[in-house]
C-alpha cells in the first residue's frame, strides 16, 4: 500500500479501539458498582477503570509486576 495509503487503516483501527475501550470502561464501571453493593456509582467505576487502563498503557506492566513482588 505504501506509506500514505496505509494511514487509512491505521486511523480506522484507532477509531475501533477507542470504541472497544469505551465499552470496556462502561462494563467495568458497572461491574465495580454491582460488586460494591451500590456504594459506588457507575460513573466513579468508569473513572477508576479508565485511570487504571491509562496507567497500564502509559507505564506498562512493569509497575504492577513490581507491586506484586
């Protein structure tokens, strides 16, 4: 395809991944809300899941591996 035409599938892949991340954050927030017995709202659960995913995406798994040691 070449350098410039290959940007189209890359952009579509980014849009697709944003959609999957949104769905995962919403479902994760609902699960956290259900598990906490209603003490945590869905919005707070979504924020918690999103922040954890952001930390993993930015800093990698090495932080969690050091924590688990």
